[in-house]
C-alpha cells in the first residue's frame, strides 16, 4: 500500500488505542463514582485478619448529636474504644471527622487544628477510650467519624490496624424550635 494513500477502513491503530483508553477511563470513572457513592453510607469497614489471630475488639460510635435552636451551637461527640492484643505494648487511635453536604456523593475529611491527630495510650492500659467533640458544625450537612486504630509492639512498630465508621450526625438547615439532643441513638424524654 502507498504510504500516502488513505487507510482502507477505520482509524489508525494509535487513534484506536487512544479512543479505547478514553472509553476505558470513562467507564472506570462512571462505575467508580457509582461504587463510591454506594460505599459512602456503607457499614463500618472490617480489617481482614487470618483466622489464627484474634479479632481486634474495637468500637466507634456517635455518642451525641446536638441540633440546637436558632441561638444554640451545633455539635457532635464521637467515641472510640479499643482493647489490647497479645504482643501489643501501646495502642493508638485517630478520629477523622468527615462531612457531607447536600448534593455531595461522598464524605470528605474536615481539616482543622487538633483534628486527626494520633492519640497514644500509656503502656499499662488494657482498654483505651477516647471522646472527640466537634463544635460549630455547619448546616445543612451530615457528619461522621472514621476511626483508625493501631496496635504497637514494645519497639513502637505497628503490628495491627483496624478502621470503623460511626453513624451519621445530621444537621438540618433550620433547627427545630426546641433544642434536640440525640444520645446513643435515643432521644431523651421531655
């Protein structure tokens, strides 16, 4: 075939590869976005552990969700707890507060001084608990926490990790006339 003559059919191999790559990326973004949106409210993550190792005893909860009246302050209190594992000398946890505003498919981490810092237990602690209260929450939005757990050996090396998500604290745009406090999934009686 003469190099200057047109191709008998279809695009060149390079053009076909570019188009195929663009279609593949488009499908990955489309299906990745659908999967990410579906996972936004997924149940807490579970770390895969071989059957021979004990399961880590961890918990992450929404201890309190305050939705005040017009003059009040909005807040959420997240609680986390972990227990020591064989071979661990210290335990650490980090509470990452996440926000999702209306129209957003995914939660994103809130960046502020003091948030997302690792907290370390003393060496003699067997049950480590930590509370994190976040105030001045914006509205409308939903808030939750992703709690990272890790166990350290005597040399300070990480020997195990786990993560858990808390339930959401929904902050509506306009709060009801009377302040609402939701504790451990129950509302107090008036």
